[in-house]
């Protein structure tokens, strides 16, 4: 689905939840004076005056954040026009704004919104122009999911950073703040002013299929510190950060894109484990918080998902935690929020629960009319809508959108993917790679003893931060470091013939690097590594997603955790393998034994050097 964050990050080995928990206990002219990019609190009287002049239809539109296909606001490709007509009933972004007056638009790579930075800036300007030229036109809050690591909607040549779990392995608040500052500045230069990041979930379930390496780790104190640091970085650059997914998505083995998860934490455990990062985000002045499509019976026993729960969103988030910023739903097209109620009821119930922004409904016309009808029939009051619209307008004003809604191409050239920003990403990555096994001091490899290196392994679908398959990127990086490296893709489920081909190639190499991806007990990847080790050649396993792979690879004499297969993390792993930098990362999550998940093999904080 089109969520804000996709992909299955879990390991189906399902280590004990209890063990993991135990291991981690520890109208714009009137607002011209709104000020610079992230100014002081706006003048509510002027904002309220804007709201009072809006029609009911315009108010309903302001509550929605919608996808739209195309690289241009007015002249997308024909295939994108067709997709817009099929899914939304309009041809272009400009028509979407004219018909529904939506308050926000979310960018996706698959919707062809993010081809390259100059095009993104032009699209953003086109969207703002189309909205502002309407009667009582308002600037649009443009958003995207730019978590970095495995979830990045804007790719190269923008600067791509290590993902959250890698940053957790680095453990540096300064690095997290720098990441947010640089990434925020680049997004802002392209006209994107709300980022659905950072992930504030504390990942304590190794089998989590949706969060995993998108989380900073399993220690709530460490996660809290890094969340607050990234928030400060992003918002200091004039981009609204978004802590997600409230009240916490870190302990589930169900993907809310395709199912309806239940978090079984007690209220006390929730307060101790899940709540701290959100408290830290609120203390840091977080601009927006995203809801989770899951049930937490200890917080609300109604059986409703948190997105639709007034006890959770109003009772806990608003009243208990004192948050008065923007609350945005996760994608309303996800199964976790659609399983109990129909698509017409979901947006109405979300607003009744305390939500301000309704993100990406599967059928905008149905959702928009459902809210309109709910107000006309008295289920929702217009005053309730005004509360949320005021919060959204406050945020737009704080971000400077009333004063300066447009961006310039010069700003893109000066800011996006600069040499200094790319160098910063590499420095941060070098502090994240984690060495878990190094028998006989195999690492670093020597160009004298291991001049010929074979790189084999998994080549999963590439996120935006990659220039090619992981094996190719690793081989290329090693070549630049003076080795003669060749790449052989063996996939995530290599056949016997593929394994035999890799083993034959290994016999002609001086060392082998094997990229692994979510290895399980019966995985063919495990058989591949074992047969490579049996050749007698030195084998270095690099886990390019979950660090839990190491528990399944006891025969590998050296194991690294890279936490993702984006270029910046693979380059860092190559430099560690070659000895150009020392491994400095420490596990931000515990790794259990494969044969006894009740026992911790490598605890939080574990990491070797050489």
C-alpha cells in the first residue's frame, strides 16, 4: 500500500518477545508578517479570520492530504493522467486542488512526483500556484516519507543518509541532529515542508514485519534522545518533523498495511517502553505526530485502532501528554484502519478521535463527502473542524508558507546533494557499521593477501538511496579501495545451481563477501554461506537489513551489520572491510540465539573493533 513507510523488515524466526523486552528494559497577504521559515507562534486572530471566511467544502478539503500522480501540477504524462482519473476522478494536481481544496499533498516516487530535485521544485511551485489562484486560496503543505535508509521517496542526487537503526548503532545525537538539519534543508529547497520522520517506535520484536530497521533501536532512552535530536535538526531547517507511529508500533508481528495488529503491552509497560520517545518529541516541539493503525487494549479496550480512538488520541496524546500540534493519520488505505469500519466511516471517526490531517484515503471523493455529510447531519460540528484547520494553518504559518510559498532553482543548486552534504552522510555512515564476529582477526582484509574478492548475495529491490544492486555497489566500492572485486548476484533464495555457481567462483577468489538479507533457519542464503565457508576461502557476511542474520550464520568467520543496502551504508561497510575506517557501531537491538531464542547472543551495545 501507499503508506508512509513500506516494506517487510521482519525475521520470521520469531525470537521470544519476553526475552527481547527483558533485554531492553534498561489568504496570504494578511499573514505576510508571519516571519521566517520557522517563526514564532502566528497571530491566531488572523488565522481564525481566514477560517471564518472559508466555506464548509473548503474546510473539509483542508483536512485531507492526498496523493496525485505526475511530475507536473498541470501537464503530467498521459499515464499519470489516466491513473489520476481512475483513482481520484481528476486529471492533474491543479484539478485536485480546484475540486477538493485539499490542504496537503504527499509525494511518492511511484507516483512519479520525485524524478529529480529541479523537477520536484517545479512541481511544488506548480501546486502552490494552482492553490493560491483559487478563491480564498491557501498554500499547500507538501509532505513525503523521507526516513532515509530503506524508506526514501526522494533519491539521488539528493543526499541519502543511513536509516534509523544504523543511526542508532552510531548512537550520536549530534549525527542525528546533523542528519535532520541537512535532510530538512534539502527537502525545503524542493518545496517539501512536512517530513513523515523520525520513526519513534521502539523495536523490541525481531519479527516485526513493518518497523524493524526503520526504528532507532530497542532502548527507549536511546531512541528518545535520537528522536529529539532529529526533530531539532529537521525543524531547525524549516521542515515539520513527524514522530510516528503513536502510540507505538515496535512490538508487533503483523504488518498494518495488510492486517490489524494488536499490541499487548500493559499500561505500565507502555509508559516505560513506548511512550518515552513521543514524550521526547513533544518536549522538542514536534510539529506533527502520526497515528498507528493498531489496537492497544490496555489504552482502549473498544477494539478500535488507535487512529480512531478518542481515549488514545484525545485522552492520552492531547490531554495526558499535553500535545496540541498537528495529528496526522497513517495512510487511510492501509488494512489496519479499514478492517473494522468502511472507508466512509474511517475519516469521520478519525476526526472524532482527535485527528487533524487525513492522509491518503483510497477513495478521496467518498471520504470527502463522508466528512461533509457528517457535519451537515450533526455528527461532527463545524467548530470541531475549525479546531483542526486552525492547527494546520498555524503550522503552515510557522513554516513561512503564507509569506514565501515558492522555491527557487538556485536554492536547489546551492543546497541539494552538495559535496559537503554528501561528505557528511559518509562520515555519519562510518560511525554506524557494526562488527559482530571477527574470528582470527580476518578483518580487515589485506590487498596483499586478498587482492581478488568475490561479492555474492542478495540483491533486493533497490530503495531510492541506491545506484544499483548491493553486490554491485559493494564490489564497486572495494574496487575503488584497491581490490579486484567482482559481483555475482545470488538473490534472497538461491537455487542449488546458483549456490554451486557461487562456490565455483569462490575457488578463484582470495576472499568472499556475502550480502545477506533476513536469513532464517531454513534459508537458502544460510546454505550459501555455509558452502562458501567450506571452500576454505575467508568469508565476510554483511547483513544488509536486519542485524539478526548473524545468529543464523555461526560458520561465517566475520559478520558485519550494515542495517540497509543503500549506497552510503554499503560504502561504509566496504571501508570497514578494507580497513580504511575502524568499525564503531554498537548494536541498538539485542540478537537472540537461533537455537534458543530465550537467550541473548549479542546484547544491546555489543560491537567489536580491530
